[in-house]
C-alpha cells in the first residue's frame, strides 16, 4: 500500500510508470480470479485504491 507522502515525493513520470505497473498487476489478478481462485483477494481492492491515490496526486500536480 502506497502512502500519500511517498507518492508526493514522486515526479509525474514515476507516477505514470507506477500506475501502468499496477494496472498490469490488477489485470493479472482479475484474470487469475476469473480462471481460478485467488489466494489474496484483498489485493484487488488495495491495488485499485493505490491507483486512485496515484491518479489523485497526478491531477493535483498537473493542476487539473
């Protein structure tokens, strides 16, 4: 789980890379959930929240 203090230290390109990485991980977990059972189902929620935190920080940095 990422904290906002960690995210605020990152620059926009690092945030974009982390979002892409987490989206790939989320896709893999969703695929695994659809085909078999997932041992750590709480990771789906955690990753979604991390993506939301990153996107919120990115929007505040760009001023949108």
